[in-house]
């Protein structure tokens, strides 16, 4: 498995693949959710490049950035085992002084709701880094997790506008087999009691998906001491409030357990 830190080196590798490779961007602290993305990428039969970069531009909170878990040695061992071909661990100054102008994408209002509303500037930072990655590396296929549903929708807009030849794959959320808690690097910051509490997030999402009982689900979470930022049923792909005629719907959640911000969602069709 090749490891690169500078654009020059990784770009040489990507050129050798004739632009036919799969790309899995991550922020590290890897878990089975990330590895499922790598596995799906490998199933395409093309070489797989994984990036590990805790992108400062997409954090709107300095403490959150500071506390974001970093486990690089373990990440590299996991990636080697999972059959990744190359890993790109950019140096911030190299990545962000590459002379590429930032792009402004029309997000059709996605920047004003849910993650866009509660994390001002977050999607600007996501677009900034992905525009750089896609421009500099030219992958044929890119892999994202449905756990970050709104991010999938934002990336779809970036790709439609600037990278029409890239094929985007949105992969199902990996969950804890007993509680259904969505795997997340942030779960590492929870105590065992916090992890148990957080298991109720999935329960609440299932309750809303099955019964549309938003109040019941909010009570369930409040009773567990989970601070809800949002819990709503929305229509896809614009994330406006769902109506009886919406053909694709999802329940979306963000909230705090032991001061750690967690998000999750469930698509209900
Ligand atoms: P992150 O390192 O949190 O930025 O995540 C990198 C990629 O992994 C993103 O596309 C996430 O949506 C995806 N991901 C994170 N958690 C999961 C999960 N539990 N199941 C599937 N994909 C995930």
C-alpha cells in the first residue's frame, strides 16, 4: 500500500491509473463504516485510493476540530488489511496552496437547513476540499456514506456542476449490530453509558419512520438526556418538509450525547 503526503506524489500515482480508480475521502479514526466504503470501492475492480484529512475548513468550532479523534497508525493498519492500494494524507499547506480557486456552487437551499444551518460554513469547507481532491486527482468513482445524507446531496451538486464524468456511490450506513447506533469516529469520545444512551437515536428514527410519531420520538430522546438539535421528516432531494405527496422521504437527526454531536438519518421512501 503506497502512502503519499504531497499532491505531487499522489498525482503521479493517479496518472498511472489512467484516471480509472476509486476514491474514498475520510477524516480518519476509521471504523467499519469507512471500511465498508473501501470494500464497495474494491468491488468495482479498480485501484482504491483513500484520503485521511481532518479538513480544518469544514469545522465551524475550534474545540470540535481539536477534539476530533486521530488514530493514524491504526488507520493505516486497517486500510492495509482492507486491501486499499494507496493512502493520501495531505499536508494542509500543500493542499491549500495549490493555486486552485475555490468554487461557489448553487446548493439550492441545502446550505440553509439542518447541517447547513447548524454548522455555518461547513458545506463551504466540504466543497473546498472535495473540489481540490477531484480536480487534482481525477478519480473515476467516488464513495460516500449515507450516514452523511446531506453531504451526499451536496456532493451530487458539486459533481453535476463541475465533474460530470465522476460516478458517485452513496453507501448504506454501517450500524452497531445490537443497538443500531450509526458507527462514527465521534463515538470514540463517548463513555460506555453514553454509547448505550446513543443507541436510542436509532430507536427514535425507526419510531418516526414507522409511526410518524415525532413527539413520541422526541420524548424518548429527551428521557435519555439526549439534547436534540433537530429531528424532522424531510423530502428528498431538497430536504424541505415532507408532505403526504413526497415520494422519497427521510428522518434526519442531530443532537448531543455527553457533549458529543452525533447525526443520523433513515430513508423511508
Ligand atoms: P468521515 O471520516 O466521518 O468524514 O467519513 C468519511 C466517509 O465515511 C463519509 O462519506 C461518511 O459518510 C462515511 N461514513 C461515516 N460513517 C459511516 C457509517 N457508519 N457507515 C457508512 N459510511 C460512513
